[in-house]
C-alpha cells in the first residue's frame, strides 16, 4: 500500500519502495510536513512537525494556544498573511482587495492510480502499476476558497509527484497571484543546492552552491523554460556525491516561466519551492472556476546524485514519454543544417543522403530553409509552403528520393514563430505576441505567434497537418528560436494580460498533443535553439530533444553530463559535426566526436559528400558499432563517474538492465606529458558477475571493477576510449 493513514494521530504516510514521505494535521488544522527520506515505520504521537519552540517576537496565530507560530512550522502548502513570513506556496487576491488566506485541512481522498491533470503534460500510469494518489483538501472558510493538494505515489519508481488545484467556491471572482506546484520544509539548512545553468550553446552546466541563510531562487521569465536554468533543482547534504548521501531532486513538468529554490527563515529551517513563476503572473478565477498547477516530480535518494538521476531517468523513459517510439530504438540520423545551412537544393540534399545511406545512416533530416522565401534567417517563418526553386518536386519529391535510398525522411519546422517579412504576418499582424503601440523587439528577426489564442492554435494544427501529410515524413524536428518580449495578446482583456505566458504554454501543449496524436508514426524531436526548452513538459509529447547547437566534443562533455542529472540518454540528441567545429572552432578527432555522441541518440550533422575515404570508413564502423549497442546505449542505466567540471577528464557508463553488459566512456580534455594512468571505479554492476573486456579478453569480477577500478591508459589531447564489458 502506497498510502497509509493513521486516523488517531492524523498522519499521512506515503511510501515508495525505498522512501517515506510523512505529513500530519498539526494542532487539528494545519497540514504540516514531518519527514521525507529513507523508508521508515509510521511514527506515533501528535504534532510531530518541526516547529521553533522559543519565545521570539513572532506572532502566534491561535489566541487560545500560544505555543506555536506558523513562522517556522514545517508546512505542506503555506498561505500568506497569518504569521508565516516566508514566501508562500500560493496567494490569491479576493474581490475586497485582501490577499490573505488561512487554509486548514477539510478532508482527504485516496484515488487508485492517478487522476488526470487537465490540459497539461504529466507522468502517467499503466495497468498494473503500483500507484495511488492522495488528495488533501485545504479550505479558507471565510472566502470559500479551497486547495486540493495531490500526491501521486509511484511505489516501484521511488517517485512522488505533486500538484495543486485552486478552487474558487465563493460567489465573487478571485485573482490567483501565485500557485506553486510543491513546497517542502526541511528542519535545517545544512544543504547544498545543485542546479543546471547556461546559455545558448552552453546548456545545463552543473552548479552546486551552499544553501545560505537567505532566499536563493532560479527562474525563467522568458516565456519558455530556457537555456539559462532548467526547471530542476536538487538539495543535498554537503557530503553527498555522485554515489552516496541524501539528495532530494525536484523537476517541473512545465515548459514556461518557472521558479525554484530555497529559503531559510530566521530560525534556520529551509523551505524548497517550485512552480510557475509568480513574477508578472496572475490568473482570474470566476466563481466556480479552478486553476491547476503543473506537476512537480520529486525524488529522494540515499545513493547520491546517480541514485536520484536513475529514478528520474526511469520514470521519464517509461511513464512520461509516450507513443510508439517510447521504447523503440531511435534511428541514426544525418541532418543537413551545418552541412548546407540555407544553401541547398533537391540534388544537394539527395547527394548527401546518398553518401550517408552508403555508411548505414538511417534517417535524413531536412532542416531550416525548405519553405517560402527562406534563404536566410530574416524572413518566411510562417510561410509553410515549399520553395519550388530549391525543391521542384516538393517535400514529397525529396522524401521519395530519400526513401528510395532505403532511408527515412525527416523535416524541420518552427511553427510557433513568424517573421515580419512573411505572407502570414502581412495577413495577420495581430497574431503575434505584442502590445499595441509599442515597438516589437525581434529576436533572430522573428516574432512569436500568440498561442494564447485559440484561432492561432487551430490555424497551426491545420497548416501543420498539411505539412506533415505532404510526403512520407517519419520524423519532425520542432524548433523554437526566440523568447518573449512585449508580452500581450490582442484578444484578452486588460485584467487577463498577465495570463498570456501560461495561456501560451497551454495552447502549445494543445497543438503538440493534437499533432502528435494525429501523426503517431512520426518521431518528434523538440528543439529550441538547441536545448533551450528541454524539459519534462516537452518530453511528454516528443520523446527526444536536440540537446544543444554546440556539437564540439569537449563542450558536449559538460552539456551531456549536466543534462544527464535529470534526463535519460534516450532523450538527448548528440551528433558528430565537422571540424573545425562551427561553434568554438576546435578540432577534435573524429573518434572522440563519435565516442561522445554515441552515448546518447546518435547522428551526424555534416556534409557526407565532403568526407575523405578514410573518414567514411571510420564513420561506417561507428554506425555499425552503434547499431549493435543501440538498445544498451539508449535504454541502459546511466552512471556519471568522473565530472568534466572538476578536472581534465570525464567518464560515464551505461549498464544493461540485467547488469550483464556495460559500456564505459572515458574522455580526456587536455593531457599532460608523462602523467600516470588512471583507475576509474565503475558503478551499477553485479559484485559476483565476471565481466570480460571485449578488446583485451581480460576478466574481472564486478566488485573489482567497482572498487579497484578499471585502468585507463594515457590519452592525448581530446582523446577518448570506450570499454565494452560483457558478463559470461
Ligand atoms: C536552431 C536549431 O537548434 C538548429 O539545429 C537549426 O535547426 C537552426 N535552428 C535552424 O534555423
């Protein structure tokens, strides 16, 4: 049983295979937080939550019982205005202007499985899954305002997900000013916070900082989750490392503006919160209406960061990604972007594909530039009709030619955008996000279509249905290359303008949901100037993402290492591109470029017609090797071994589910003359299994590889080595 309730001491105990999450009704009314961590027995006693016991000058909310204050009480979903001075989980403004709520537990329900989260992506349940959901209802009596808190307990996945629904049950409208998805109050602040930070071409670098006695938030105000921060944080003890120690991971299933972080209050307890960014957000609820927050996925592990990542990877692979490609081996692709940019025609594309097909590559992707008058990035986004000068036979002509080579055909689109220099913009200038009278800031010469509008979303569904039906298309790369400015929608009234970014995301999800269901045979890949919107929200619709535009092998070590904190390797697109690299102008060996890319969803991003015969032979071998290991690489368990953020090398490994096989990836950044070879300790193997190194024939017990380690010879600058072990 995942949910155990003790009516005597009003205790709610959520249990997964290895973890416990415990709440209690405090002083007969407040929903308090008691414990989250290793699985334990249900505690006895009343009022167990952490609470400052001193006599500080803090207001006490109860005139009859002055023994407590909300200022430090560990709570589950705090309100503002009745003695808790920390940032609350939610805040609403009532018709009379007041912004105070006082919510107490009204009741609870247990749902078998998991109720649907309306209009939003979320983890799901399949028949046979051990999942129960606890709904706890909080109520503000004065204003007839209710909050339903949901806790879905994925027993076998060691995951709890949380979301909230705010119900306006009064007769007047209410403005939601803040509605976070989760809040967890920890009784002390001896933690570090890890988050993923970056920019275009430098996505998801790992940052780990001490939690100080202050407020420490990461966020996005971009209108998308963004390159700068990912909607993910982990808090852990200072001694926690990749393999051991307590860690608590939080990830938001949302692609828009978010906030996440820690706040330490005056007595030293630490609050973690995550949800939609309340900055410049509000949502009007008419009487009887409700607002649903996105889902937050929460993982506790006592086995360090790798333990946490393993839980995120498994649930995302199996219960977030959907469709026929969820469990399918993903094709090796070649993409023409860095090969041609906008300068191509039918014959050039077919030439590249012809060479690629000889090397065993399975899918050809036609990137930007196939439509309208799109010969550079200044124009034509929105004009989704084929450029017949470049492609006289249309999409069907190219797709057929590629298919004849025995390859699948894939197509790039950037549907959410419009260039002012386009037929679409000239016809519908008010279809973009804008503020009347204010000039429109352009990013990459483009504006964002207003997906908060139903008519714009319907238009996109129709036009994309035509595009996706215009040939035998097996794959679509869905790009998005700028974030929001001058946010406003022509159709919404003034008091709803701050709803635009969230309405946009809901519109986007509707468009993606409709199209991915309409075209189930298409493998969709998300992209946002590389990895600018790589989040669980998108992964619900599209089971893979273009990790970064930066394809340099060394830069990719940081990006893929950081990305793997949360997202499984089956979701990461990783390509070999030509050298000098187009982003950093570095030259690295072809082998190293492939060894990095071959630990995720593999492909090439270069002009295959320009490769030498030696290079072609090498690529052919890489493709053959990857195909043989593909299922292990894409669906095995991933372990980070050596961090590129800490030294001149990096290593990770992938272990098959039955532990009988593994691939160890080792990379050298800059080498040092005359330095000692290294022993790298492996992880995730079976102690007693005997593993053979494929290359040398040497045999080792699993416990030897994990404790003594495997010896790595000295490598030159930008060198790499993959070691393949298989148990007998
Ligand atoms: C940004 C993407 O990340 C690239 O891979 C490429 O598709 C370009 N857009 C095309 O404009």
